[in-house]
């Protein structure tokens, strides 16, 4: 029995040896090498090498909740929402590669938001197709989904090309939650620019920028209404019109033509800046040139008769076709940023001022309401008793010429850190816009847009709200708590006042649809002799809170 056991053990051992020897002859497949993500320290925290490349990438983003309260004067149209809400998501991708010419950078930012309420939704973004509204009776214009390619640009050897912030801008509402001060802040535009470093902190930039995002509709019939339905009508057939008084060979008025005042994009905006950066802060001087143009007479007015002052008729069958015109608006801006570490670490003061002719989006007078309407009934204030006007130019019907508006703004903003976790900002701005008065008077002579005839109805003309020069004053402050890094919990309040530069106008909230027909013993009255309430200003308070996490 013992011999049998030994035999079987020997057989098993021999077989094992044979199998092992055969296995040793088989090819061995090596495991694929594991490529681990490597940290890239060349460009700051958060960058890593994209596996298999020498490109460093940082992925970041933002989650934000906002709720707000905005005072209003009416409950018609888009007005009446005291409360507003918004949830916003942001995704950033920042890719950089070192080359013989310096850093090659590509940056992309996407933003998506859901928002409700009259002042957190945006008719401006809706008009340029960034925001898509709900269509219900209770939601149209008050509930929006917002989708935007906020940034998408390439930087290489001084060149910047793509969708980026305008190089004209400086302060750009850095310390504000509501961002209501007057000042240029085009968050995203399409551009190509070259920046030259001049040494000792100086840099000069020449930028060719998309003019569409700086255009304001010229004053015309369809563009003056503030509601969205009228805004859609502006672009039906890509036509918006303003009147021109036709004359015969002797210069006598013979009726009206209507000039197409929808602007075409023919030239980019030319922007130039000179900037200086140092340990104490920064300073920048900006300048811009902006083309303004009209089309030809948009309607061949054969058979159309219209009265002018003095009352005459255009002979039937004749036409009046003024030629297309072009003017050039311009703006200049100066700003300084001062670091104040001797007060507290992180303390900063911004001062900025701008002036422009035919370029009020560059002065930032209409920043809060957006420049994609000739006027907005609410202006900076819900249910305001009179509209604000923002056109860069007006067609004078007596001359057929484009006449430019002028605007200017100044602002100051100061950020203070009470502790590393608590900070506050206080800020304020003032601005004015003025329109050519000769054009307003001539428009009254053709009874255009309810301005009132300055000859036959001087009271109606004097109290009309159309094309009135206005000013706006904004002052506010906030407090923000950051209990952990990249988390902000803040509350902000501001006061806004919009006023006529001179005179008074009908208070449309107290006398909707009323006009002034006469002034009796210093009191404006309507056609029935009843007193008409007038006003020269409107003001309101807004409050907004924010919870925001950046990563």
C-alpha cells in the first residue's frame, strides 16, 4: 500500500513539472501602463494635465440662488411682481499650454438659469434669444429659461479672439449683487483684439468688437413701445420707421415719407484702451467709435397723404426717397482702481466716468434695463409713471438728418473687509441723457408718437413724455458673509431715482391715457377741463439676497 501511495505522488509531481514547463513557453501579455492624472502647478491651483497631452486644464463653476424684492407702481403689463427668484448654474473650462510664443489659452463658460419675476427675468436677454419665456397668461415675460455661451475665446501671443467681455469696460459692477449702477458692462460680445505689453505695467489694446451688442434702436414709431409684443413687431420684416417731411423743389412741405431706421451691421466697433497695473491698483483710459446708420425710405408712399404743419397734402402719386445716412457715435471713459490694504486687506476703491455722443451703451446709462429698446416704460423702476428713452440718435423730420443723443455717467464703489469672513460694499452712480431738441420739436410738428404739436397744442407738447431728457441716481450697499472659502451669503439694498432734466410730464399711473390740453391758472387740465396729475421723477427701493458657491 505504501508503494502505491509513493507511485501516485511521483506521478502527480511529474505531471505538474510538465505543465509548468509548457506554460513557461507561452507568451506573456504585459499589463497596460496606468496613466495617472498629474497636477499642473504652472498656472495656479486646480489645474491638471489632460492625460496624454502637455495641456493643463481647470474645471470650475458656480451654483447660485437669488431672491429679490422690488418696489413698483402698477400691476399692468409686466409690472406688479414684488418678489423674484433665480437659480443659476455655471461651468468653466480653462485650458492652457506653454508654447515658444508664450501661453496658449482657451476659455469656455456656459451659464444656464431659471428665473421668475419682473426684475430677475430679462426682456433684454429675451430680445437677443438668450432667454426663452414661458407662454402662459401668468408666466409670459415672467418665467424664463436662460441659456448662454457666456465666454468662448482663445488667447495667444497678445491675440484675443472669440466671445469675451468688452475691452472698453473697467469696473463692470465687480462689487454689486444687483448691478444697477450706470456704467458700461457688456458681459459678453464677439471680438478680436491685440494687446501689446509696453513695459512697467503698461498695456495697450486695439479691439474690433461686434456692434450688434451695442446697438440701440433709433427713435421710430414701432420701437418706442416697451412691451414685448411691440418689440417683436419691430423686427417683423426687419423694419422700423421714422417720419421725414417731404418738400417740393421750392422747399415747401408736401407730406411725409417714412425712413427705415433699422441699423445694419457694416463696420465693427473700434475700441482702444491704455491700461496701467501696479501694486497700488490699476488705471484705464478707453475710447470707442460706433457706427449708426439708416436705410432708404422704407415705404414708396404713392397714394399716401399725410398732413404736416402748415396743413398741406402731398400730391398723389409722387414719392419722396431720402438717401441712406451714416453717423459715427463715440465714447471715452476713464477709471481708476485703488487698493487700500492699509485700511484692511482686500479693501478696494473704484472711480469711473464716461461721456459719449451716439454711444450711450458705452457710457452705460441704460445698463440696467438693456439697450435693445428705444424706450422702456418701466425704466429702472417697475410701473414708472413715465418712460425712459435710450436711443443713440433721432431722425429730425424737418431735415431728414440723424441727430445724436449725448450721455454721461460717473460712479464710485468701495469694498471693505470687516474680517476675512465679512465684507461690505457701498456704491453709487449718476448719469444723464439728452436728445436733440430741434428733432423733438420737428416730430411734434408732424404729430408723431403723441408728442403734441408745439404750435397748435403747446401744453400737450410741454407735458409729453416722448424723447424727454432724463437723469438717474443709484445708491446702495451690501454685506456678504463667507463662512468657508468660495461660499458667499449676501444681502443688498439700493435706492434708484429717475428724473426729468427739466419740466414735468403726465403721471400715467394716476391718469392713465390722459394728456394735457391746456394750463389754467398754472394747473394742467385735460380736454374736459379736469386737472391732470403730473410728475417729474420716480423712485424705488430694491432688495436682493444671494447664496453662491464657486468651485
